[in-house]
């Protein structure tokens, strides 16, 4: 299976639809559904095919179903997610819930994350990318022993 790589910023049309990047569509295959999960840490939405949900459900199955952790994780996984229909032109609707989570208005950034991708408001994505690059550079210096 292919991986979602790179990033693209696409325009959101007047009807609130945005094109999934052409390079991402073959990875999604023939599916007509895009699964989305609201990030609990960042102003973004995780999105992908059924593998996205399946990986989270595998994690959920490792938990005690009577535990508070299970209840919370199940709530976020199943109750704070959505299924977006992919139209014949490879577009999805940016819902009000996604807009509230991300701050997306007229453009959306698609960011590959391997088995899933994220949908960001472009300025927030660019700021986070710079922060991530700085922190990874610091981690590399720490691992190499270079100050």
C-alpha cells in the first residue's frame, strides 16, 4: 500500500468543497468515503481510508472495555469522527465541524502522514511545520552530541 506523502494547499470552492490532492487519491483507492478524526492535540483533522479507523480500533481493543480510558478513547474515535463522501471529481465537503476544528475558510492544506493525512488551515500548517522543523533539528543535535 502507498503512503500519503508531501503537502498541498487547495482552494475551497463557494460550496465548501475541496479537491483531495491527485497524489493522495490512488492511495485511497476506489473508496468513496473519507474518514476523519478530530485531532485532540492540534487544530487539524486526521483523514484517510478505512486503515485510519482500523488502526485506532486495534488500539482500542487493547484496552479494558470497562475502563475510563476505553470510554474516552471510544468516544473520541467513534463520536468525534465523520465519514465524508468523495464525489466523482475527488472532492469532499469541508463541514462546519471541520471548519471549527481547523479554522479553514477558503483554502485547505493537505499534509501526508504515512497511513493517513491531515487537513489544516494553511497558515496554521506553515507555522506548525516551522516549529516541527526546529524541534527535529534540536533532537538531531542532541542525538549526535553536537551543541
